[in-house]
């Protein structure tokens, strides 16, 4: 509802809609000498699949394009894929925006990122290859750098896993 109410996502838009899949972690915060432990729980494949299929269905029924992505690190893809490709159904629903920096020197690494079950779906569509790109004379610190396949903004129908 928020996406459609925002007004910037139009029926002609093919911008990627990205679900950020993080490995989950805990951290401690302090506020006025009080300790708080915060936890970010990792998505489970079934939860991600349900979310993505629901978003696709709602957008499609309303006449919008659903260019769905999941974003995760290549290390996370490797960890998730190591036990029988549990994410295969998610890979069939959403393209992969993968983060793999190699030595993170601002250049595209020579080695391709691990893409697990997305191998069967054509591989990555967008690759964040650096978090350390610097633009001479910009007075901006290191920035994330991405490369995309030419069809990255073309919505793709889900496939059968």
C-alpha cells in the first residue's frame, strides 16, 4: 500500500524493488546508561518467497510491473545455498543483486561472485562490486559501485524452480 500510495512508483516504472536479505545479527546500544540488545533476524526462504509472491501478485493485479530482486552478499548466497539450495524457489521469483567486492579497490574483480541457485536463473542481474569507489575531484568518500546487465530494468516473469 505504501509503495503505491507514494506516487513515485508508476504503472510504467520498471525500477527494481529489492528485498534486502541479511544474515541476521545482534548488537548492543546504550541510551542514558541503559543497555539495549537489538536483534535483526534473518529471513527464512519461505518468508521471503511469501513476501515476494504477495508483492508480485498485488502489483500485477493493479497493473504495475513487478521487477523483483533480492539483495545479498555472495558470502551469504554461499552460506544459504550450501544446504541443498533452499533458496531455489526464491531465485525463481526474484532476480539477484549480489554484493561481492573481492579486494575492494574500486575495480571490478576478476572473479565472478557466488550466485548459488540463481545460476539456474541466468545469474546475477546487478553486481555491487565495490564499496570503495572514489571519484576524483568529487570530495565524496568511498561509495558503492554497481554494474548491471542490460536487461536489469526489464521486468521478468517468475520461472518454475
